[in-house]
């Protein structure tokens, strides 16, 4: 005779939720964005610095303030000063090969709109013919491949070589999905690499702790 038994197990799960103030959330966002810019520099040997100083109150906007001030209007290239609400056009400063180049900086919507008109081109062609669009898309999406994906265009060209050694210092400090977008590879490859090195995954708590351990000057780029 087959005997049947029914067991009931009650599990209690305790979850810790990190509650941050507005200022702490802003600091966290700034820290994560700055790490992303560092990763892009490691992958491309170029550093991109969104820059904006309000012409009215002279407030120097942080990276996050510039991004938050865009209104996603394809015809409006201005961001908004969080102190006096003045709208003005920010710039994107590019450093690379001992040169400094100042370019227009677009919001995500504007950059993708321009990219859709341009169509799929190699990274070299985009960089040479449309330097502002090319680099703005990288700032917003991490890579040109990810930017084209956002407008449903399959990008067939390779952008990054030797990505493994370049992303290794950022494993666990940025989300796997963010690293994958910047490197132009699948999330699976990044996750597999992180697991092979026994590096714990990214968490908000860990990122916030890292941001609090950094000097305030880190956020004054």
C-alpha cells in the first residue's frame, strides 16, 4: 500500500530595504554614473564629461542634474538649472589622445532621433562624421550597439576589443546589464565572467557604501 504524507513548511523571509534621502539618492546616482563614465573610458580610451554652467546663477551642474534637466523634446537642446530654472545648452567635453574637444550634448531622445536618420554606420564613420551624436549616444547607452538596439536596428559592427580585461575592475561595482551594454556583449558573458572570478553581484547597498567612502571632490567633475 502506497503511503502518502503531506508536509507544510512555513518560511519567514527577512528583506532589508535601503531607505535613502533625496540627497543620498542623488549621490548614489552620481556615483554610478561616474563609474559608467570610467568604464567607457577604459573601453574606448576617451573620457566624456557632460558639462554645464548656468549663465544666470553660475551654478555648475552635476552630471545627473544635466541629465535630469532635459525635457526629451527633439527640438529643444537645453537642460534646466535646478537652482533658478534657467534653460541653456550643455556641452560634452571629450578628452583623448592628448586633445580636448567640446561638443554639443543632446538628451537621449534627441540623440536617438538623429541616429535613426543617420542609419547604421561603423563606429569610425560615426565618430568622424557625427562626433556629437556618436559620443552622446555612448554616454546615454554605453555603446553604439546598445543605442541602435534602442531604435530597433541591429548593429552588425564590432566596437570593442579585449573587453574582458577592461571590464574586470568594474565587475560587481556596476550592474551586469550596464557593463554588457558598455562592452557591446551579452549579459550572459559578463555574468559568467563575474562568476568565474567569484565576485559578488552589484547591489544598491554596496554601491551606496562605496559612494560614501569617496571624497566629495569625486563628484565635482
